[in-house]
C-alpha cells in the first residue's frame, strides 16, 4: 500500500451517502436466497457479479430492486447491515448515516417493522462493539406517487426517535423534487431533517427545487449543479453539503472517466463536498476505494483528502463537540 493509501486507511471518516440495500454482495444474495427458498435468475455468484454492468441509473435500479427479493426477515436485514458495518469499521469509518428504502420491501409484503428493526439492531451492535455512531435516513422512492410516500411516513412515526431524516432516491429523470413538496413539509413538521438526491441524472434545476421546496440541509450527488453558475455560488455561499459518489458516477455513465469527474472542480469552486460509496456492492468500491480512486485520477493530495474527511463530519447530523473531536483527530494525522 502506498503512503497515500495508508493515509486514507488511517483517516477517521463519516459516510453520508450509503444505501444499505446497495451493499448486498452477490455472495450474500445467494446465501439469503438459499436460506429463504428464493430462486435467483443467476446460476452462480460469478454470473450475478457479471450482471452488475449498467449503462445508466435505470439499468442499475432494475437489478437493485430484483436483489431486494431475498430480504424477507428481520435477521436478513440485520445480516445485511452488519456486513456493511464490519467493512466500515475496517475502513476506519467512525460515523455512518444510512439510507434505507422501506417501500422496496413493504411493496413486497415485508412489514415496515421487520425492515427497520433488523437494521437498528445491527446499528446498535456497532455502537456497542466499536463505538461507531450511526443515523438512519428513510428514503421515499420518487418513481412512486406522493400518497405512498405519506403512507410510509406514517409507518415511520413510531420510530421517530431512531430516524434522523427523510430523503428522496430512485429514478430521478421525470420525478422532480416538487412532486414531494407536501410530504417533505409534513416530515419537517414531525421533526425530521431532510435530504434529497438531485442533480445526478436530473438537471441543476432539481437541485434548486430540493433547496427551495424541500428545504433540504444537504444534496445527495449534485453533479449537475456545475451547469448553473448562480447555483454554484449559492451552494458555496450557503455551505450546502454535496454527498458525491465517484465510482457510482463512473459505473452509471454520469461521467465518462474518473479523470472527468467534477469533484476537483467542486473543491476549487469552494463547494462543501464529501466522498461516499452509494451502492458499493454494485459499483465495485467502498468508501476507501472511492477516495483512492479519485486521489489517483484527480491528483488529490493529503490536504485534499483531509479536507474531504473533515467535510464528512461537518456535513453529518452530529453535535458540534463530536465534529470538533473528529476534526482534531484528522488535523493531528495530517500534521504527522
């Protein structure tokens, strides 16, 4: 491992853009399918992994939702979440804010309680084992209608103390943030923080809508923000975090190569950027892999990597003392 690779490994960091269903490695998919008596369309693990080849977001989502079919019981969601948390701990991720898609499961007849209680049990175990802190973010599926989002929000209310925020994910094109303005308003009334995927495949205008109509505190992805200079100035002036996912962008054709990724330009424009892994089982890399990839492709230095790590904590739903402690640890490492 290179000196920079060692630095990435040693960096304390937070992950803020991680879909727990997107951590379903083919090996676990097969194990859960066997345990639950589910037939898969792939003869082997290798064949399943070979199918993880996409040309756009919708191609990925079709396979992603197919994979969720093996998740039926509380223990399945526990095992899925625990496997990710073990990887996160190994990569020195100290805090995670995990997206989950309850509608992808309740629509198949899996109770909301089964989904969230399995995930929460794993998050609690990570706190006990490693002192890792964790928050849970409920995402509405934007290809479904707002009425269904309201139904999901009602199901979430008994777990209000365990869900930090609501978000918006799934197919972006043709599903602007404005479609969900009312349910986000209700969520804010209930005390939830708000975030939203915007500007991945959708236009910069979707980022503006997420800010103005959903009143989000951070934007997930946000690549297309660079198409609108006034929006870039606004994002910089208001210090709106962008949770960027480089390997995801590459695999989904959002960028033609990592050398063309806008991360470096975002940093140079003064934007508040973090690096994350999105759906790492499908995109071939967890958080440290994303950092190592952009370090090479964009010629980032240790100061850049340390800044990204600080940003990950500053953008998280953490207290000021927690953020200060993590940033001090990063400062010490960067100075050594």
